[in-house]
C-alpha cells in the first residue's frame, strides 16, 4: 500500500491594508482581522477552512504592525501550531510566498503549499476542498495550479484566466492559455459569454521546490533576496523574522507578474464556490443577506422607503435613511461614510485625502488593540486626554516612563497591580493611582477577569511616541 500523502500546508497571506472598506477597516486593523462578513474575522474564517487531515498547520504571512492581533486571533481558534512569518515591509505576493516556500521546504522540498489570501469569502467550502483535491496530483507532479472562479457576471474589477486544453492524465485540470488584466465592460461581457474565461482569485497550489525553481528562473532578484532573508531569519518567541535588509532588496511584484504569466507549467482548476474578495462595500452588499427592499442593514439602522442600500453601524451613532436608493452608509465611532454603491471602489480616494491631511483616521481604529488589551480615547483637549483601558487577565503594559505627561489611573472593575519607581501596590475597584512625570511605572492585571480603568493624562504633549520602554514581556522594549 502506498504511503498516505503528506498534509497540504496552507499559506495564508495576511498583509493587506483594506483601504476600500474604510472607515471600518484601517491600516493598523485591516479587514482581514475584522468580522466584516461574519461573526469571526476573515482571517479566522480562512484558517477554519483548513481543519481535518487533508491540511497541516498553516503558515501565516503578516506584518510587524499586525503580529499580536494575528497571534491573538489564531489562539482563539486553537491555532497555536501555526508559523507566523513577519515581513519587514510589504513586497507583494511573489516574495511573501517565497518566504513560506523556504520555510516549508527545509523539512520537505516537495511540500505542497496552498496559497490563499486571508480576506476572501468562500460560501461553499466543500466545493473548495473538492477543487483542491482535483488539483493535488497535478501540483505534486510539478504543475503550478491556480483556481479559476466561475464568473457570476461580467466583472471588470477582476483579472481573468483564459482556459486552454485539458492536462493529460489529470482530470479536471487544464492548461492556462493566458492571464488577462482587468478588462473593460465589453471585453468582460465577451469573456463570460464565451465560457473559456475564469476570474483570477489569487489562490494557488504547488510544491515548495517547484515554486522556488520557477521564481529563480523568471524573477531571480526576488528569489535571491528571499533566500538571503530566510538564511538570516531570527525567531522571536512565536514570530519568525526574515532578515530585513535582505528582504527589502526584493522587487515589489505579484506572483502573477513574477511567475505565473511566464512559466510553462501553469494549470488551472475551475471552481464555483461562492467566492468574493470583498474588495469594496459594493462587493459586501452583493454577498450580504438583504431584506425585501434589497437593503443590507447591520446595527442600529432605520430604513424608510429605501432600496438596495448597504447601511452599517459599527460602534457609531445610529443611522436613519429615508427615500434613498443604491447608497452605502457606514457609521463608526469617529467617522461616517456616504457614497453611491456603484462608486464604492472610490473609497480609496478618501483614504488618500486623509493621508494628505496628516489625519490618523485611516490608520487607527477608535479602539486600539495592543498585546495586553485595548485602549480608547474618550476625550481630549488642551493639556489633557482621557482613555478607557482594558487589560486582559495576565496582561501587563511595559515598564515605561513619560517625559511630558503625568497619569492618573482610576480602576472601574477588576484589580490592578501598579508599579511606580520600583514600588508595587494593588489598586482595587473605585481606587486610583497617580504617576508623576518621569516616574518609571507599569500596569498589570493579576486577576482572572478583565481589568477596566480610566486613564487621565495631563501635560504639554500627550502623543503615543512619548513612551520610553525599559522592560516588556512582548519584546517591544528598545
């Protein structure tokens, strides 16, 4: 009896900024880490698809700024066996996948890698698994297999794959005739009518060694930079960090441009699995549950004589819409977006304008996540700022000090262990602690329930960069 095939290694790409789903998605808390389309985050939904003996522990590729959010969300799923590779900076998919391939091929050069974005919706995961099963033999034989999505219509926002002849010996697998850029409306209509074109969903299955060989042949600069980066990689707790200078030398190119459009070994499996890249609010409306008037309503919303709208309240003020149609309205604590649904791809222009103004509303959520918990600014003015802080059980802030501000902590619920200039004390509910300017201090939660407190900051400068860290259990000191 032949040995059982090794489990497929999912490679989950989690480095995007999700700007087109602003104001819910921000660069420091992007859409893949948010419950945009379901109760779980999109990353968690992606990881959950790979349960069972068919798949091994995933490799997740992410950025430094998202590392603790990713780790926390994997822990919630029981995904502690996942490998977390941190890109020093984004260099697109060709380089990110190369990092995973180097890591996977160390124990097994022929390891099968299933590359998936972390921010896509797949409504029919059984169909996805069947397609992966169809592609496995071809991938093991050295083909670079992509999964073409059966088009639901003449979409101009996606690239297309033109399907060629069937691949001898591999049922359901076909040659890729060519990759096609995002077409105009007439071309997209012709593609759908012709029946030989599929949406390019950016999902791939191939052997680690075959991908690296094709990368070296067609994009040697990327291959050399990633090989050097992984040769110099270091481990920090659960995080694997490629060498930064080596990795930053890589060109910024997608796997399509670097490899798939040039290789002679590109193959495709067609799949109809209820796929969406949720690339805009309009795309989310397409897949959302809607009422009899075509409205997708989430949160505290009142809709009167409204049709075909997406209205979402996400920790923001209630929204009422009257006599409107084909609108997107999104309310968060600090921002409100109103845009025609047909123009929802243009949200990126809002983010560009916020950047130009020096705003932080495109980067930070009102509730900011840290490895120890969260904080939210509740009020601010000349020389003062108040925050609501939540510290998870066992969590602790760094031992730190501030040059420009004093702080006053008032415990609302839970128990705080406060250290001020080397002196520890327990602070209970309805008690407080004062931290003078320049004092070394630390806040920790020694209890079994979350610690909630109000922080009052006073001083001439209250920015987050006025923090000098001396010790930190999350390796952020220095």
